[in-house]
C-alpha cells in the first residue's frame, strides 16, 4: 500500500495536493525539532481536517500530543490510528506511551499482549509489558517476560533491570543482587542498580 494511501485511507482522488501534504509534514517536523509542539500540531491540522480518519496523521498527532503531555488528546488520536490500521504494531506501541504516563498499567498490559500476539519478540512491547506487570505486582509473570527477552538479548540493560527489580520484589534478593552486579559490569554508572545494592 502506498504511503499516501495509508496516510489518507480514502478511495478516489486526494482532496489535497501531494506538495501541500508534504510541506505540512515538513513544517511539522521542523517545529518538533525546536520543541514547538503546538505549532507542529497546527501545521498538520488542515491535513487532519481533510482526512480525519487517516492513519499517519492520527499517528503523528498522537505522538505530538504525548510530547505536550496532553494525554487525553494523545489517546484519542492513537485510538483513531489503531481503528484505521487494526494490525499496526507501531500505533499500539504509541498508544502505550500516554497510558504509561497516566499509570494505567492494566490497559498497557492489555495493549502489550495484543502487540506480542502479533509480534512475539517485539522489543518495546515486551519491555513495556514487563514494566506494567511489575507495577501491577505481577512479578512472576514479569520475570518470565524478561527472561524470554534475555534469551535473545543476554546483555540488554533494560531487561536485566526488569528481571532484577522483579526478583527483588519477590524477595529473591540474592538472585537480584547477582543481576544488579552484572548490570554494573555492563553499565558502571547505573544509579538504580547501585541504589538497590545498598539494600
């Protein structure tokens, strides 16, 4: 499927010219680079007004509203992107960001399971799932997710930390200690590992 078809998700001719759409996105990216997220959004609004159900425009608006910490708006647009492309992993990953920011961990868990049902070893889907499970005190399951991913990425700091923190929360402090020590070999400045080793 062509990019513009994904962008607009309509049949027939485009209501806007290709160059108009391209310039709108270019301006949006330029504003984002300077941290001017409000104008980055405004630059896209005439595209959005023509194609309110378009996948790409909603995906981008979800991201920009997330950066602005306007999480309800972010969720709204990510949901529209998912509706436009139900199998999209990237839209679901994006959707987890405002949910995580609002500490809606059960919703994050649900979305992440959808992601890994499509892409079993998706890095961020599994990482955010492990984190959400740990926040929900589902430590045993969080351990299993971290171990699954460490079989593929044995020296990955993020999954090592998730494993260590879940082990610590389960009261397996000696096991957690060994993992924290391994983390400090790979990442000597890891503050969290240093703090937990004090316990």
